[in-house]
C-alpha cells in the first residue's frame, strides 16, 4: 500500500437514496438567502485491518499512518468532527477490537500495536466480506465508518480462487443490497511497503516497494455528501490516486422547463405548446436538481454522458448553477421539423472505472502476483467493487436520471 495521492477519479461507493421521477415536477421553492444549512457533525469509527499482509506498510515508515492522520485532521478542520473524543479507533480481522487510545496515539503506536495479539490472534487469512459486514453493522445515522485495508482476497490453499472470488462478490452484494440508506466511497491510495507480501495461496515473498491500499468510507447519504464537499477543499492534506462512489437510487430527480425559443410553456412546466422552428432552429432548456447524484461534477456536465431518445434532438450544453434548488441547466436543440414528441434526456450510469480494472489481478493471473509488474495491483479488487455495484444497482435502470418533456 502506497502513500496516496488524491485525484478525484471517483468510483464512489456512495449508496445514495434518490427518488427519480421520470417526469418533470414543479420547481421547489428556492432556499432563503443568508440561511446556510447547518453543518453536520458526526462520530468517526476508524477500522484498520491488521492481518499479516498489512505489516509491510507500517514497517516501511510513517507514510501509511500519516495519510490516515491527514484524513482525520481534514475532517476535524472541516467541522464535521467536533472533538477528538468522537473518533474511535479499532483494529479489525476476524473481529473488531477497540483501541483505548486517542486516535493520535493509536496511529503513533501502530508499528507495534498492529502486530499485538491483544487485537486478534488469527491474522493469516482475511475475509474482506466479513470485515465489511462488521463495519456496516457499526455504522449509524450519526457516524461515518472508515475501513483501511489492502483489500486482498485470500482464498488460501484449500479454496479454488475463482469460486472464492465469486462467493466473496456475492456476499458483498448481499450486504450492500440492504444498505439503501447509506452511501460509500472507495479511495485508492499508495504507500511504501517493506516486508512479507502474501499471494493467493498464502505463500510469501519479501519485497520493498510501493503498494496500493484502500480506504472505504461508509455513512448515510447526507454525511457522505458533506464528506465529499469537504474533500473538494484544495487545502486538504489527505491524498489518494483514485476514488469511486456507490449510491442507491430510484431514478429520482425534479426538473422544470426553463426556456423555449418558440412556443408556450404550460403551467405545470413539463410540456410545451405550439413549438416551432425559429430561423431553422428550435431550442429549449430545463432546470434540474441533480444534487443527489454523488458523481464527480465533471461527469454530470459532460454531454457525452447524456443521451436523448431521438437523434433529432441533441444536448448542446449543461451548466451548473449555485444558490438555487435546481442545480443544473440543460440546453437542447434541433434543426429538424418540430413534431409532437415526448423528449427524454438521460444521464447514463458509470461503468466499472478503468482504474479498478487496471489495478486488479484476476484468478487467471494469480500466478503472477509476485512479478514486479504486478506489485502495484491487488488480487480480487474488481470482485469487491463489482459486489458493491451489484448490491446498489442490481435491477436498477442504466441511468442516474431520466427527464421527460412533452413537446406539442
């Protein structure tokens, strides 16, 4: 696990609850000015995996602990954490063991404590699905849980690697399918590593290099949204290479027709009457609230991530707006004859992030785990991510949002 550098390439494991209405509703009342939302504060449950494969991070120096400390310090400075006493530290393997120290002392003493048998004795094999289950069970509406792990799947010598990976994925999917009130983010970090490195059958090799590790943050939607907003602070000290968010949604969004070049917007603002070309063109814009979508801002405003249900209309601009409930203005135009049509604008859901694919060692390449070119990858990572995706998105629409406008 290496020392993280943070570029918001986000696979957010945000489990967001959204109510997407597939037709446009009347606009919400804009918030009153000078009445900012109250900052949410929360407790922090920190879980550090202490299986034997994690020792190399602490034996290589302080980069690993420093980045965790920076993440917690950023949360304190942001105001999300009111005081140190609301941060509780745990080591986790076959079970979670609370560390009765301040989080600063917990991180300072990590080099010795991570190997202490008082925090678990069976550290040879890690079941990632069990770790995640324990973390989720301790996460409530007023807390964020942070799991730090190398996320390496450990089938051992007795299990078929492919079957073990499939079983782990299914177990993780089942866990997250019941967490519709929570959202999650997975950060991909990197730190120096020095020590024994374990492969899929628990054979070891001594290495000294940089290795990936991962930080999974879980909490309810409002806290995760607050957390993401604070991570956008350019003065943050926590660093990660990539991230991904996961959220549960039901195609929920509200929108209103904002402008048409020709025609009349009807009172319910979800349809247009007497639409016609003006100098060979017809253009309309809709205002929409996309605040429940925990995707990167650049993803939402990229017109390549949107589609229409007809080739005659194209999206030409998506503009973010602040200070009102409708967060984005989407502009659509056509050069074709204007006919009666139910126009649908859809924001596509993200596919598996490429960085997850690039950072994964699959069962077919398990024999290469110790190869130098594979030391920056993680065995079974994609199965973990797909398990979370399946839990949140199984049987859901392929779109985050669907907006419908009737043109007459």
